C-alpha cells in the first residue's frame, strides 16, 4: 500500500488496515465487541477493584494495605504503553492472553507454601484472578500463566536460558521480569539489560513490566535486627536507569516499604516479610498485585477509547503503535552471540514437567564420582505433607561430595554468521553452605584452568567462564573436584565472546 494513509482510503473500503510501527499490515481491523458488551466492560472497569479481587473480605481499601495515592504514584512508574495496548486490543477480540513470569524465589513461591499453605497469593496469580473475573468474564479473553521462576537465580541465567522453557512457537503477550533481588555482582545491571533486550526481541513483541521487589525486610532471628535495613536491590545499581532508557513500566515495592531520606534508603515497614524474614509475605504480594491491577485498569480504559474509531455505522479497533527498541545502555555492543545464547541445564521451574528444550547438546564422555543430583528434587518429591513448601522449582544436574571426582563433557559450539565468530563457554554451578571446590578447564588447556568454589552462605546459581573467544566446533569440559563438599554442575552455557571470567551470582 506504500504511502497510502487511512484518510486516503475510498469510502467503500470496509475497514482500515492495522498499523504497526508506521507500516500497514495486510490484515484488517474488525468489529470486535457489541455495544452491550462495551457497556458491561466499562462498568467492570469503573468498579472499585477492592470489591472485585479475591481479598475483598480481607483488604477492602488502600489503607488496609498501607497504601495511599502518593505511595502508589511513586511505586508505579509508567512507561511506554504501546505494547501493552496492543495486547489489550487482542484481548478485546476474545483471544487468550499468555502471561510469562521470569523471576526468583519470591515468584516461585517463597515461603507462601509454608506460611499460607497455598501459593494462590502470589502477586501475579492475584492479578490473573482479578483479570479473569472482570475483563476476562466479559470478553472471554482469559490469562494463562507460564512460570519460569527459580530460587536463587538472576538475570544472566534467564538471559541465556529462559526461551528453552517456553513451549515452541508460543506467543507470549505479557512478560513480568522479577530479578531485582538476585542481581549479579559483575556489571550489576548489565545482566538485567541483556535479559530485557532478549525479551523485547521475542518474536511476539510482548509487553514487558518490571516487578521490583526488595528482600530481607524482616528481622534476623539471631540479632533481632532488620536483615536489609538499607533496602538494597538492583534499583541501587542501574535498574532505575534501564527503566527510563527502555521506557518500561515498573512496580517498586521498595517505594512502599522503604523511605529515602538524605539520599539514603531505610526500611520503615518491617512486618510484611515471610516467616524467614527474607522473602516477602502474603500482604506484600497483595500490594504488588493491587499496583498491577490499578495500572492495567487505567491502560484498559485508555485502550478502549483510543483504539475505537467510527467508520460509518461500524466500530473498529486498530492496533496501537509501539516504540522501537533503543540502543544498548550498559552493554558495550549487541552481537549475534548475545542474541542467540546456547543453554543446557538441569535447573527447572517445575520438576514435575519436562519443560527444558536445550539448544546446546551435551554428551558425558567420562564420569568418576558424579551422579544425577538435585538439591530441591528429593524435598519436593517426598515432602508433600502439611509442611511442604509447594514450590516446584528444582536444582538439578550432576553432583558429587567426594574429592577427586571428575566429569568430562563434550559440547558443540555452533558457528554464527557474524564477526567475531567466537563464544565464551560458561559453567553453571550451585552455591551452598556445604559447597565444594573444583578445577575446571576446556579441551587440553589445563594450564588455563579456573577454580570454582561453591561454598557460600546463600544458595544461588553461579556462572563462571571457563574460556573466552572459543572457536566453533566440538570441545570438551573437564571438571575435577579438589576438596570434599557439594559440587553441583547445573549446566553449560555458551554466550558472548568476552563474557568475563569473574564470579557471577
């Protein structure tokens, strides 16, 4: 259609073409809701959400959640709404909305299973429940959730591996990224940016929302002091800049539970943590859910009004424009190796389903002392009684407790049509209080071996580059433990050529 504008169409043209990023799509907009449905939808969106959500008998107004208009305006930082409005138009057509949640232990369930005997209070489940019982009830467009949520796991792992957990060719509409707590120690927000770009470039162009939680706002059982009195999370280390650069809407729990005075943050609400003092509790989940509900309600109202045009007697809805992805902010450059990472892992968001579709193939060539292992596997498989945490995320792979155990893996690093045509080969391990130590090297380069110590007070997934600028082809990875302790090889990743050989949590 070239430069033909909507206003230039002949009067006989049935409906205007859908417009995306300034270019006309070949499909046409169409009548999607009747006047009666439109009125019903408007009525639902005008209703007080505290009378609609599942907690209507428990928390009936903002003050019940320690919220008010001022806090909500600080906690909800609106971004570009184009992608989200595109999703909402799809919902107006009655199509299912696929919601992907990428996050750590809080999104995997935290301590809700122990404290509440249910995971229904997860912030995104409360939001989905509201959507399905209001907007979904009217339009028949219901939300289906896909969880890629794993405890102690940060942005780098997800940037390498999140796509391997999504069903093939699945259209994802909305993505919630919750990794503000498990931020890495190298580059801080670089990993967050890499993950953000990966998600924004997903084929279905989903709407991306940041969920910024803060951990450790409860009391330490030994010192009786707040574990994280300064409310430190990734917002301290570049996430705020990324939010503005990519114009992404974010929901910040830190703005509700903490206060900034003299340029210093401090915890002021310390009774909304879970029983362990580290994860967020049920009420904090409800706070985040209500932020999402309030924001989505507002955008829904705008989308219905903005997308509706009248051509004769016919009401039509056209797709909303959205902004292109900006240039990288923290990342030095975006190569094909960065866009197309390879991943094989024993880590999973759901131990009861075979979700992982690795795009890196691994063969075990030698094995002395290692065996299939998982730190949460046995707990989730056997502890199904009243004390179960109900979480399904699991740490799997090949593990050993013995000194001088060895594992030799064979991988294939595929070539890429770019310069440089090299990659980094990275070992994924799991830290723990009983962690061990191993010598690791690539091919026959034992003189360039690295030592990985997995002993830590925190259980987290750790990434270490075995070697950078690796040429395409077959390679072997050798792992040999040098002391007793729990050494778990959780995966092998292949990524950018200069992924640094320093500790990443």
